[in-house]
C-alpha cells in the first residue's frame, strides 16, 4: 500500500511536469518542470531499489545537465517562444491518433503483458554491486564512454570559442 | 521497530537537527562578526547580551520586521521560489551527517544521525549541486543586471568547483571502501585520520569548499565593489535572510564534511561514566567543526579577492589536475598494498 | 501491496510520448533539446523497471551509460545552440533555415 501511494504520488509529479513542459511557452519554465520530472524519477528509481542510480540521477541529470540548460537560457536571455501555427490536419489527425495509441498501449500493458508485481527495493543496486559490474564486466564500454566525454569537452570548447578573426578585434587595414 | 516508532524517532531527530543547524548558522554569523572585528582591532557586537551573544536573535527580529519589497518587474513565481530552493537544499544535506556515536535514552537507542545511507556522501553532493538552482534562479528572476551577472558567476563557479570537490573526496572513498559517512569515520579509528594519508586531497577539498560556498577569497558572485550584492541584490527582509542562512548552513555542512572525511569525525579520547562517554564524541565533533568555521572567517578577513578569470583558471587548470593525480596515486598505492 | 511492472512501463511510455510531442510542436531550440532529455529519461525508467523484473543489475548499468552519453550530448548540443545564436541571433528553429549566411 505504502509502495503504491509513493509510486502514484511521484508518478503524478512526473506526469504533471512532462505536460507542463509542453504547455509552458517560456523555456525556463519548461526547464524547471523537467527538473521536477527528473527529481521524482529519482524517487521512482529508489522504489525499484536502484540506490546508486538515484544519487547519480540527482547529481548528473538534475544537478549538472539541467544546470547547463538553465545557464544557457540565462546567458542567451531566451524569451517566450513564438507559437507555431500548427496545421489543422495535424490537430484533426494527431489528437485522435495519439489517444488511440495511448489506449492501445495501456490496454496491452495492463491486461496482456503477464508482468509480475515488483516489490519495493526489488533489486539492490548498491554502489558496491554497480561498481563490480562497471569496472569488471563493463570495463571496455566504460573506458569508451570516458573517451566520448573527453571528445565532448573538446568539442564544446572548440564550438563556443569565438573564431580567430573576431577574437582579434576589428581589423585596421580593411 | 514498528513503523510508528520509526516515524516518531525520525521526526524528532529531523526537528532537532534542523534546530541545531539553524542555531549553528546564526552563531556562525556572530562568530564571523566577532572574529573579523578582532582581526581589525575593533570590538564587534557587544550591546545585546553578554559578549553580544544575543545579537543573532536581534538580527532575526530585525529581518522579520523589515519591509518585504517585491520589485515591479521581477518574474514573481521564481523570485519567491529561489530563496526557498536555496534554503531547502542547504538543510537537506545535514540529514546524513553523523554528530556522534550510538546513544541510549532509556529503552531506546539511536545513532546521533538522522539516517545512515549507503549512498550518504552522494546525497550531500547531490543536494549541494541542486542548491545551484536557488542562486541561478534568483539571479535570473530579479530582472536586474547585477543580479544576472552575480547569478551567472555563482552558478558557473559552483558547478566548476563541484567537480574538484567531488574528486578530492574520491581518495578517501578508495581508502574507506564505502560511501556511507559512518563507515568512512569508522575506518579512521586509532588516529588513522585521513588527513595524514590524503594531504593533497584535503587541501583541494578545502579550497574547493570555499569556492563552492561562495566565500572569500572566491566571493565573486557577491563582490560588493562591482556587483552591489550579486544574485541577492533585489532581495530584502526574510527572503534575503533565507539566502543568508542558506549560505551559512552550507558553510556548516562543508565544515562537517571536512571533519568527517579527513579529521576522524567524532573520534577522540573517550572515558569516564556512561553519560560522559556518550557526550564526549559530540564535543570532539563540535570542536573540530568549530575549528573549520574559525578557519573560514580567518581566511575571509586575511586574503584578497581573486579575479574571475583567475578563479576559473585556478579551478580547472590547477585543482582539477591535482585532484586527478591524487586519485591515481592513491589507487596505485592501495592496489600495490593489496 | 506491490506495484505491477506495467505501471512503471506506462509511466515510462507516457514520458517518452511527451518527449516526442514536445520535439514536434516546440519551436524553441532549447525546449526541443529538453524534450530529447525527457525521452531519454522515459527510456531510463523502463530500463530500471526491467532490471528489477529480471533481477539483472546490468539494466542499471545501462542507465548509467545513458546518463553519461546524455551529459556529453548536452555539452556539445548547448555549445552548438550558443554558436547558432551567435551567428543568427534567434533560437527559433523555423528561422534557422539558411545554409550560408
């Protein structure tokens, strides 16, 4: 019972945040609702027993990646977005289509998937066990992602540094 | 333990810890004013109570009765939410910090800690990284150029130094083999304090901690001479007080963490009757934390402020490589010794 | 009472669908990027749920890798957004339609 209440409560925050992301027209509001989604997803991970992932989700996703988004929005001083004049065909076909798809998937998952119930903390994802997997079984992917991160850092530095001509200031001879 | 007892004990512990934290933050302000005054050959607060000890109370009353200004052009929801966010995450991390050892009150026994998690250290790091939002949103929603610059500076500085802060602690984690704060302290018994094995990690941690809490010599986000007051320029009354308390709470947390990670936490000589045995660890812990708080104030009133590009270069080009080198050396030595 | 796995999967599917819709209807390039992050989060939840179902810890390790890749993606993506804003001074994807300035 306790488990179900927790799941429903944080699931509701997730759903509300995701919908709010779509509805809001100012990017900073969208970013904040995305942060709410991520934080409550961290609690859902905890319900499933993924303790280490819970911490990583908060530190990396909610605490680092989304801070980058918020800083970018602040830096570019992004205003409200112009509403896109969506075509009528998209509304007429899209909304019923999305509804039918949702119902179909929900019905299949609820009544025909033969999934079992998951007890609280079903699989202990404590740091020790994760580390064993990460540094032993998945060592090669781990090293490859670390190289990927390095490349991403260099790419970000190259992309954001101003072109040499601009950095030198206005040319005197031209 | 039934679930009701558990909830009641947890509630009592949480309330007690929040009370202790707020008091500690208030008296750090008093300490700061007093020590800075003596450094500058003044007296500091003396009027309210003996040695000005009731000054924090008077300050609090003053904050409550000040007019709460909300500017016309601020973005109101975020303007109000920002101090709440800052305060909330400043208070969260205290939940996993142990103040002392096992105590017994009548039939009940408990650790002097709200909860011991096997991801305890990550909780502290997570809540400090979430605390950035309070600063960033305050700067953005105030709709003022000083606030925006202060907020941008603060958030960039905090996420930069968070990296070296976290990496400086990895050496300790390798030696203790656990992320639980209690286990890390217990691994330092018999004066095997980590400061003797991890001096480089400690120095990197201490410097990053100053930057992480926006304290001098890294207090550029609120550099008075250029930015008025940085991200909280437009705040007044209790909203300003919340930022203020959050800053001092963060200082206390960081000082507690330094004590626990490098100076053996509550460990120290213990003896005498049971009641003294239960209380002595708490006293050792408080003394060590007090030392770090004093160091904070001392450093602030001794060192001049950095320039912003110097600050960033120092973080990324000196502290980060040092922390990484420390990890590599520690890991090699631990692996070599088996 | 325990929560059936299908509830977790439905939540995950909903988040993914919201991400897709946001990607299609939003015009601000930053919000579009955030919708992609929402999709990744939805998929992560189903990874963790299936890991609990099959008692396979590697599901959680996959989520860890997804997060790392998302961090790399965010760093490069936001750098590109800043570069685009510098040259075109707009964040509206409809107005970023010239190959050459």
